[in-house]
C-alpha cells in the first residue's frame, strides 16, 4: 500500500468494520454455489458458481444486498455516483451480491428476475445471485440491509460499511477507488 493511500485511510473517520471484515486484510474466502454469477452470452443468461477470489487484479466494490427493494435503495446513490464516474472497466468492477435467502416470503422469483434484468442492462457488472445466503453467513452481515465493501487489487478491504452511506461518505469512497486504481 502506498504512503498516500495509508494517510488517506487514516484520515477517514467513518470507516467501520462490518462484522468479521477487517481493514487491510482479505475478507474470509467465500463461494456461492447455489445459483452464482449471472453470465450473458448471445442474449442468453446462465449462472456459474462464483468465488470472491475470481476478481483479484481489479479494484472491486462489493455491494451485498438483501433480496428486498428497501435494501437495494439504501446505497443506490453510491451506485449512481459510480456509474457517473465512468471508471475504467479493465481496472475496476462492481460486484453485486443479492441474498435471495433474505427476500420477503414469496418474492424470490421477482428478485431473480430483477437481477437478470440488471445483468442485461449492465453486462460488464458482476451480479451474483446467492440463493442460500452463503456470503451473508460467512461474513456475518446484518439481515435486511446492504453492505458496501471496497477491495484493492490484491483483494484486501479498503472500506466497509453496513447500511446507507451518507453524502460525504460517497465522495470519500469514490476518492478511495480513484487512489486504489
């Protein structure tokens, strides 16, 4: 880690650990074997098992959300800011993990359909459908919520927060991403 990034991180008073995620360390290894990452090839959707280590080498913003529209809305402003920033796809990726196990009763089909629509709209994004809540269990994330985890190119946690990010926090996360690129 560069000295510049270390100083920047030290100056961010809002960084908190989301349960068992620790700054400057890799998160606990995790894989989603029930459903997994959505793939779009020639307008056909499929899924494959996904593991966190698949994306090393890029700065990644992992958005873990419960399968509820209220959880998705918590950090929609951050996702809009990331879209507007037009980050370089060869060095950055957003990974959205949708915990279908944490959906309202009877809505899991809608949640999966919404994930598929998002993959069609943003084919370069990594969208992971977690039917069994494997990631939330492994990382001990809060139910019915959203968690944001920023990983550097080596897969170490640069930022983590559960719940909605405030306006200044969004700006600071974007600065962290730019610095890590």
